[in-house]
C-alpha cells in the first residue's frame, strides 16, 4: 500500500492586526512551535497542535498540519476525520483531497476513495492520482474501466494488467457454463480494443475450447 503523501508546512504569521478576543495569532505561533517540537517529541508536538486548533478552529493550515501529525502518530482515523471536515471548507486543495483518497483506500472505503480522487483529479492531472484511481477500479473489479483509463493515459503496464484480469473474467464465465456468451463478449472486447494481444490470444484459445474441452486453461 502506498503511503499517504504528507507535508508538515511551516506556518507563517500573517501580517494582520488581531481583533479583540481573537486567539488565532496565538494559535498560529503555538502551531509553528509545535511543529518544531513534533520532530523530536511527537506526543508533545501533537498536544500543542490540538491546543492550537481549539484556539483557532477555522485556520486551515493548523487543521491540515494536525491531520498530518495524527497520521504520523499512527492515528490515520483521526487524520481522516480532521481532513474530511477541512475538505468541506476547502474543496480546491489538491494535496488534501489526494491524501483523503489514499486514506479512504487504506481503510477499504472504495466509494469514498473514488469520490475524493475524482475531486482531486478535477483540479489537476497527477500520475500518482491516476495510479490510485486504477487501484480503486481493480479492487472494485471494474477492469474495463481500468483498461480505458490506463490506455487513455499511456500506462501500458497497467493497461496490460487490466486486460489480463478482463480476459480471465471471460474465462471464469466460460468455465461456469456461459461458454457462448463469454466468447461473444470476448469478441466484442477484441473489436472495441482492436489489436490488444491478450484479447486476441484469449479469443483464439476460447474458440478452440468451444470445440475441445481439454483446451480450457
């Protein structure tokens, strides 16, 4: 499983005048110091970030860094909770959305992972994000969609993998008694993905298997 991409950003003190009762300037300084402490003492650094967020719950950088700290503290569940709430406010943060997609996949929440990945993909194209989307499709058994996505993005290894899974799906149907229907669908795949070696080879072998059962792999 790919590790979630994390970045503990150094918080900058914004040049603004604090309003009376506004604790956000205090929270930002506390968070900045807590990030430095976290590198040496994760428990104390995390405690400082939690306190900073309580003082200024609407600060997005503090929230993001708290999620990152939770993840590195081996509490991905709490990281996901913090980040998912943040993503409802900031819907254009590619790194945040990508991290949520990887975390959801890590938890086995495939639909959520696909949703976060789609939102991240609407912001920009990214090779690692494409790999994530393919991983989700493979896990959901949507091999034809994976093949289309891989070919569209010139990912030959992943396309070959998807074609192999799809061909094996046809063979499983063949073995389970759907011989003619499986062969018909395989022919359609050959036409749809013209020239794809795995489908052409499977079609020739399946044609022989229709005549001679001993040829079923």
